């Protein structure tokens, strides 16, 4: 007789548990979106490290009469050259339209797709830093990359210096 008395209680507990679990799944599923094989992310968040080849800042452009053709991908990119750095004198916005922060770990490159994460190694002291290329430049002959003040400080780069730039994405 005890089984018959407890049976409705067990059913209501199991039914309540199923309903609660279903409600939790429904609520949590609204927090992410399916992105067809890419990493799921919360709606409204923008991944600032994924190059957009068709964006205006990744199209060919002209500076001082010379035309530049941004690469479609940074995959396999590695180059050695001279780095310089720029600070507060550079202006408010990057080529991507984001606000320039001299203390951030960012850089400017003439042809890497924007944005691209690169590892920059100071060849004089072997110090390395990972920066996001989010701007165009340098437009001075013989220079490979312009680093923000923050990136140059991390590399202990004073003025100009030899570097190796390697794309990470």
C-alpha cells in the first residue's frame, strides 16, 4: 500500500525534474549562437582577431602615389626587417576605425590582413610580444612594421630595430 501512496509523489518529482531541465536547456540555448562550424559566441560580441577580407580596410589602397595590395591571408607569413614605433602623435583612429591606444599591444603593417595577430621578436635581445595588427603603415622606405608605444616598450625597442614578424592566425 505504501507503493501506491508514494507513486504520485515520485511521478510529480520526476515530471518536475524533466520540466526544470527542459526550461534550463531552453534558457541556456539563448546565450550562444551556432556559427556553422566556427566557435559559438554570445550574440552582439565581435571577434576582433578574425580578418574580414572584404572589409574596406582590406582592399587595395594608395598612399603617396603608391598602391598597396593587402594579403588575402596571413597564413605562413614570416619576415625580417626594421621596426619603428609610434605613439601619441599618430591620430585618434586606426585603419579599422578603432580608437588608437598607444599603450596597447598593437601594430601597423602595409599588407597583412586586418586584424592579424603576429609575434614580433626583437632580434637584438630576443624579446617577443604578440600584437594585433589593426592599422596601415609604415609608409617610410625600409621599414617593415610600426609598433605601438606599448609593444615597443615590451620589446625594449628604442627608435628603430631589427625584428622578425610571424603571423599567428
